C-alpha cells in the first residue's frame, strides 16, 4: 500500500512541476504578424456587428444562414 501511495505522490508532484515549467515557456501571449489582438479595422467592426445581429435569431437554421451571409458579405469565408 505504501508503494502505491509513493507512486501516486511522485506522479502528482511530477504533473504539478510540469505545469509550472510549461507556464514559464511563454510568459506573454504571442500575436500574429506583430499586431495586437485588440486592433480592429472598420470592416472587422462591421463584420462583428453583423454576427452580433445573427446571435439574436432564435431559429438555428436561420441563424446559420445569417452567419453565412455575413461571412460572404465581409469576405470571411
């Protein structure tokens, strides 16, 4: 029984230590092409507004049609 407890404890410590190591690998989230993730262009803002309107639609089929139309209109396909 003590061998099993020792193995479980060692495994738990190993997993806990690997979490700290992987968290230290990348201290800051990377961004694509050097751009901030919070920057939006007017086209992106319009696209997000169109998607927001689609969220209000209750029927799943109609909602998907709305999303597809917004993607096509704003070149997001």
